[in-house]
């Protein structure tokens, strides 16, 4: 029987843009954005299929097996 758990000896698994990352401490969505260096981009953030506003990014706590999607907005013509 496979019993998958988001927490193991290596940390907690989260999914960002379909890639699995391991974290070892509590993070907010804002922390993840800063770590991935998205802070100066036009960015739309989604946490577990819900859009998160810029204001709420610092209050959005990341937990095991959370799914995060980032879409950057690029201008052009």
C-alpha cells in the first residue's frame, strides 16, 4: 500500500508550476515569490486553484502538497 505523505525526513513537498520543491520551514506565498525572484515582475499568483491578491500574498501560508501557479505578464505588440 502506497501511503504518500507531504512530510518526510527531507522536508515538506510543494508543487510550483508543476515542479516539486521541498521546503524545511514555514513560508508565505510572498516568501516563495521573493525566493524565485519574481518580485519585480507583473505576476498573477494562484494558490490551490484560487487567485491570490498582492495584499494577501504575505498572509497566504504554504503547507504540504499545496499547488502554486505563477503566470508572468509580458507586454509586447
